[in-house]
C-alpha cells in the first residue's frame, strides 16, 4: 500500500486507542461469552465450538485541525449495518450534536474500525463520511496479539484519488503519526497500567507484573539506543550522509542523562541501595516476628486446654 503524500502531520492521543480497545473488548465478550461451568458440574463435556471470526467495531474520531496538523483527541461509537455496509446516520447526527455541546471546538475528523488491514467494504463507509469531512481519516486497530511486534498495532489511513488502469479510483494510503499526550492522559494511562488483577492477586503477582513492565520498558529503551548507536557509527564511517539536525537532537538527549560517573552519584546510589536492603531486612524480621507470635499463641492455646485436664502450665 502506498504512503500518503498530503504532507499532513497526525497526532493521536492515547484516549482514542483505549476507547477503541474497550469497544472491541465489550463487543467480543457479548458475542462470544466464556463457556459456563454448568456443563462441567453436571458431568457433561461440551463439544468445543469452532473459533469464530473476530468482530469488527466502528466509530468516529474527533479532534481539531490546525493548518497542516491534525490532532485526534477522542472518539465515540457508531451503529453499523453489515447487510448494507452502512452506518446509522440518525445515530451519528445525534452523537455529533451531543459531542458538539460538550466539545464545541472538536470536529469529526474521520472514523475508526478494527481488523488486520483495510477492506474493500471500508471504502463505502469512508465515502459516506465525506459529506461531514471532505478528507476523513481512517484509524485501524489490529486486535490480534503479536508478541514480536514492537510498535503500536494502530494504522492511520488517508484517501487519495489515483488513476488505475485509466480509471480514477479512491484508495487508502498509509499516513505516519505520533502519540501526543497531556497531563491528564498520562495519569490515566499510568493508572490503567497499574491496575490490580481482577482475581485480587497476591503481592508477588503484582510485583511480578510491575517488574515485567519495567523490564519491557528497559528492553525497548535498549533497542532504541542500539538503533541510534548503529546509525551514528554509519554516519561516522561516511556510509550515510551527515544530518546536523539529528546530531543536535542526539546531543540534547545525551545532556539530559545523569552523570553516573561522578562521586556524588555513587554516594547517592549506595545510600539508596543500602536503605532498600535495610527496609527489606526489617520487613523480613517483622514477618518472622509475626509468624512466631502466631505460633506461640497456638501453642499456648493448645497447652491451656491440656492444663485444665492435667495441670500443665502454659508456655510463656
């Protein structure tokens, strides 16, 4: 698929991704509920049903456009008729009117859906929204899990008129985007990332999940730093042309890093390390003391019953 040549800059907010993911999860759980344990309790082994195709969800994305910059802030759901491949326009107009009262500066920038790639039927929906926005954007979220993929499973498409076999046709083209966040979104995303498991979970489970997140972040940072390192080495050897703007950005990034070779850093690091070890040691002593107190209480309770019968004294 071709890349966009419009020159627009797209900024996508995390709230849009969360809304699409939540919409897909709810629809999927309603269409394919988990198997109940009723059959297992009655001794009946239910036959496994064949895996169904994942559902597709649809909605509108709203935001603002300032010059050549398009910023997608929020989204809302839409009703879709799979028989006619069309949207419920009355529902769309009502939702648009309600959102206009709350967000008067936001406009409908396009629509969203889920799937691995854009389909031919998507163009019908895309053309139907051109009376609201003459050049709508299409945000596609891929709900399938790919552990090897490092980038977000989100693709933004624009529509361009290309001449194919002598016939002008409207096709989807890829558009690059960046993730833009505000303070409220950063707090919300951090809160979602640290949610406790639904089953309550133990402290060890929550700690493992926290450490796994830190490990993934460090691994991602290491891979990005390695890419920059190889790029700078190739630039130093003359294999690729020198870009002063990129070198200034790398230099600015390096100046933000703390000076880890200084004596003050070593002293602060050792102090924090020793404090952490001391807290861990005190926590272990407290846990052992609590366990010992419980054991003594049980021992005294057991011997107190025997003392009433045989005259033994309790253990102190």
